[in-house]
């Protein structure tokens, strides 16, 4: 069976940054299982996998636009320390979710200077090309329920 929309694909993968450093890997663990066409994985990876079959091995670099997007300098802001009401010790690297007019936004504290905190709303992998080493382990038809819910159920997927 071939990877295509409305199929469930199971892959073993390793993803590396531009310097060849491993960012994530399923090696030694469970494969990644996802519903094709439901935006469960980054667009560039899914595009590379379309048409592949069980046993196929793929190595591909995905550019930022089809991964986590380009880095947006406007996503970096300085906010006053008192914006973090109820948080005692703010440290560089801490992650927060802020409610914005556009909905929830994930922020990472990148600097603290006096009473001002610099936060970055960009995904940590924004602006980075990612190289994937993938082996296709299984492909099956998605169930009607999986297609309706937009994700895989059962082993390797979401449990209801």
C-alpha cells in the first residue's frame, strides 16, 4: 500500500538540524503513526512521503517554509516583569502560553534585563531547514472515525 491522503502511515525517523545535530528520533522506540492529509506532521515531510511504500527509505531536507516557518523578528517582544503575574522566578528558557487577540501563543523567555523580559513567539525550529531520515514501516487505510477526528486512534495514536 502506498502513502496517500486518508491513509495511516507508520514511520521510523531521525530529524537533524542544519549542523547535523539530531533534534528528535524514534530510533529504539515506537514509530511515529499519523493520518496523512490531516496536518499531523509538517507539510514538507508529508509531501516527501506521498507515494512511498512499506520498506522505502527516504532522506530529505525540508526548507523552513514547509517545516516550522521562517523566523519572524516581530515575534520577539520585551514585556514588563509584572506581565508574569503569579510566577515567582522567571528564567531564560522558560515557556509560557499567552492569550492574544489571535488566540493562544507559545512564548519562550530569551532574556531578562532589569524589570523587562524578552520573549520569542517563534517556534524554536522556525527558520531552520530540517533533514529527515525516514523508513516507512506500515501503511493502512484510515478508519471513518480517524478521518472524522483528524488523527489516528488505537496503537500509536490517540486513545479516546
